[in-house]
C-alpha cells in the first residue's frame, strides 16, 4: 500500500521525500489549470533541471492521444528507468500520469500530489490508474502503487466551489458505504463550511481499510463503486456536450439512482432512501436530461468494469453504512431507477 502523508508544510515534506527517494531525472506532469495555480507553489522546491509537461485540463483529454504526448516527452527528455515523475493535479492527472509512468519502459516510479478534494479523498488511494477509451470511462488501465501520496490543504485554496462540491460526492459516498456515523456528521446545509483536513483524513482511512483487504477489486473493493455504474454512464454520455458533468455531479445522480435500486433489491429502508435523496438533491440539485437519451445511457452501463459478461453488476446499500456488491441488475431496472430520479425533479417542480 502506498504511503500517504498529510502535510502541514509542503516545502519541508516535498524536499524531504524527494531526497529520500533519489532519482536520475525528475519530471512533473500537470494540466493547464494546475500548471497555472499549483505548479508555482512547488516549482521553487524542485531542483534546477527538472522537466515539466502540461496538457489541456479536462476529462476529455484523458485519452491515448495525450498519453502518446506524455510518452514522447519522456522519451525526448531521455528519462531512464530510475527517473521519477510527480503527478500534480486532480484525478485526471493522477490517473493518466500514473498510467504513463507505470507503462513507460515497463514502469518508472511516481509520486502523487493531489490538488483537488476529489483526488485527495478518492483517486489518491488504491493504485488504480487509467484512461478513457472511445467514450468509455477508465476503460484502459493498470493497478500500480505510487511511491508516495503527499496531501496538502494548501491546494484546496486554488479550487472553485464547484470543484469542491464535486469532490464532496465521494466523501458522502464513503459514509454511505462504510460508516453511518460519519455520514450523519457530514454537513448538508452549508456543506462548504467544515473541517476539510479532518474529513480528508477520515475518508482516506475508510478507503484504505477497504483497499487493503482487496487491492485488486476481486470483491469487497467493489463497494467503492456505489453510484458509479449509473453515474459513470451519465458522465461518459455527456462528456463532450454542453451538458458536461463534473465527476462528483455525475456520481451524485448515480447514487440517487442506485439508492433507489438498493431499496428495490437490497432492502434499503425507505427512510434511508429518503435521507439519501434529500441530502444529494439539496447539495447537487437536479440534472436535467432528455428522455430520448436514456436508452443510450443504459447501454453505457453495460461497459462498467464490475460487469461479468452481459450482466450488469451493482454495489448497493443494505442500509446507510452497509454496502453489498455483485448484485445483478437489468436494463429495465436501470430505466426504473433513472425514472425515479426524474420523478424527484417533477415533485420539486410541483411543490414550488
């Protein structure tokens, strides 16, 4: 399992661990946003002669074309197998930069410095690396652990509110799948006003406990995908449209839909379903989509990585804080879950 360091002093800690690791060449990978707002925070801490690669920000660039550019950059800079990569950014940078490092010359070392709430509580832990392929989310990838994950709150100050809100969806998920007390302590109203250091540490702890028991997602780790089967389908379908969803926004839709399936198929009490839908819709509102899109969204669910053959496998809640996995679902049930989400929008409109 990777070492996760919560840093109160990024200058001291980054310098310390770089000296301990040693390397022949040092490269930094970031996107256009983190290049502007986060790279300047660490640039002066890095040795002269380090190399920096920046790619356009956004999930739409998490693909083989960008990987080819990164591999070419590594090649042009003469990186050997003792080189070290720093992935500075959110989940896209960590996933893709790590994937490129893990496959370049059969694998070179990398460290992750996650800069978004989403990447700090979720993508920073577990060694999952990958890219999207032909519209399918995280379709190509590997499991490889970083040498180190260095988490600092200083980077959260660079984020717009919608990015913090996106990351908060994964925080809520951690409580829903594994710790009811944690979920009950999380703020719904004024969600942005809380102790983020405490929340990040708790969420990382929850995810690490799951991943340590099942590092390759053979069983238990699948519970971390609650909300993601349907959520990823929404995210993928609208990725290159003007209705583009941030990851957490899509997962919020997915969690509402899959909470409904949990009530239908796994015995989630109706009062728990109400608590979940109330919380998620208060924070994330309602995503408006066209009825004509539903069948194509359902088809994307069939490409989820948890599936076996043509069967769609879900991770569903028995109750808040208790999640099961490998629960089979049909296209008809997915459609019913999406219709439930749509009905919430109608109820709100009727009550206005």
